[in-house]
C-alpha cells in the first residue's frame, strides 16, 4: 500500500509525477465513483502515462456522491452552503493526514506556528461545526500555544482592543484571518495602523455583501488596517491542502499540490503551461478521496507552483474559500 507520508517529501517534478501515477492507480482501483468516471471518459484508463491525461473529477460530484478510496472514514467535512443547492461533502479517512498537510504548508509559507498569535474572524464558518476551515484554524490556534489566540465572532470592540494591544507588544507576529465581509465590517467599526500584523482574507462575501474584485477589496483593507499587503488563503471543502498569497493575488502551492489550467470549452484539453482558463487541481493530500479535481474557478498560470485567481466559470455556484475575482 502507498505510504501517503511520502508526498510531503517531494523535492522535484519527477518525484511529483511518480507520486501522481501511484495515487492515480490507487484511486482508480479503489474509488468506484472515480473509476466509473474514468471509464466513461478514457479509452483506456489503465494506460495513462502523462499527468495532463489523468481524468479530473468534476467538483460537483462531491455534492451527490461519496468520494472515498478506502472502506472507512473518521470525519465528514461539509461546505458552508452559500446557495440553496446541496452542500459538498468530503469523507476524511485520516485527520492525521489533513493535519500534516496544513501544518507543513503553514510552516512552508510562514515558519513555525508558535511564532504567531492567530485571531480568527469567521462568523459564518463558525456556525458550521463540520467546516474544514474551522477545523484547521482551531488546530492552528491550539498549536500556536498563545493564550491570546482565539475566535472573535462579531465582537469588534474586543477584537479591536486585542489587535492594537498585540501589535504594540511585538512579542509575536499576529495573523488576523477572516472572511472579507467581516474584515470590512471591522474597518468600518475602527481604523488601524498595524505594523506587526498580517491580515489574511479567505475570500467570498457569503451573500452578506456585494462581491467585489480582489484589487478593490485589498485596497480598502490595506487602508483600513494600515498594512502594505493583504494575504489570502485559497482552499475548499474538497481539498486537504491550501494555497497562500502574500499579496497581489498570486497564490503559491506546496510541493504536493499543483494547479493545471484547462480549456473552458474542452475539459479534456489540459496543460501545465496554458496561460488562462478553468482550474484543475492535483492535491496529493486527497489520497483517500480523489486527488484530481476539476474546479469551477478560473485562473492564470504564473509558474510551476504559482497561479492567479481571475473568477468563476459561468453559472457555477458561488462558493469556496477564496471567492474573489
């Protein structure tokens, strides 16, 4: 059986490619939903020898099917349900694998979590106890070992005091992670001039405000919080890995996650070097479900481990953990 721990040791494209084929073969053999889909669109699914020939499962399958490559699971994550459509479900066979993915990824982007205080402003997510984002933030808060870390629903008075106090102390760097509408509410309540704080948005107004382009949102947040850059987190219920942006809307993936652009008019036309189109994601941390997903997001290829979000495929649901054009 494949040792999923190996995915976190990937050093180059050759190693990534080998892991892709090992996991593709495992999932084709053990995930009946994925196998049926591959059989439907491939002439010979057992003879796939290029990454861009691997079938990518439409993300909508997570709403109606049990996407699982193992017999058992210990947790089910549900999407927040920002439309009246059914919520996506991700059956998780190993929470240990999810934890290793987001802890390693955070460390790659921001160094050790114990160097930070984590403040979370995620009121709509907090109501969803089966949210993968809430699970991740709860674990990061605990791992930060900071008594100041925690959730602030819509308590803007105490959160404002806490932000100003922590920023002035400079004992640790602070990360305030929040949904855009709550961050905007925050700066409507109070204006800041922060020097030791990272502001990170998770994308999407969740129906609370009119959607706006990323550049407009970031300019408002930069002025309101007094920071030079706005960071972003890109993730979703169907993925066990995330991409992070440290500004300018350019997202970086870890070594076990890749974005491939597909033609919006031909789902089988997939290319690492295609400049723009719909986003396909390879997330090897999805070892126990499906690692090859065709999302409804639009993006631009930047380089091997960076991409830019540019919107949504027409008529797709408004959802996701970074929903800003």
